[in-house]
C-alpha cells in the first residue's frame, strides 16, 4: 500500500495535528470595522456630491454594525475564556 494512503486507512500513522493558535480577534474586528467606517465616509461623500450610491451606503452601514457586534461578541468570548482559565 502506498504511503500516501496509509493515514486514511490506519489513523495511528497520522501526524499529530498542530495546536490551535489563540488569535487576538479584537485587532482583526477593529481593523475590519475601521475599514467599513472609511468606506462609509467615502460613500457618504459620493452621495453628497450627487452619485446614486444608496445600496453602497446600506452595505457599509451593515458592515459597521456587524463589526461592532463582533467586537461585543469577542469581548464576552474573551471574558469567558479568561474566567474558565482561572
């Protein structure tokens, strides 16, 4: 039997999976939300100039709201993680 298929047939020969890395999602969500805010400002300027960009305004507002909700979720997730770690 080929060595490529050995882990599929016999799970004991598999390499151990790497441990998951704990990532600081506050930075990720804050940067993403900040980019949505910048996009919202640009779209609002375009709207003030006279372009018809209302669907883009709605999309940017939704991006900001989702980003803020993810920041709140991450706060409570991190709070649970710290509480369980003690």
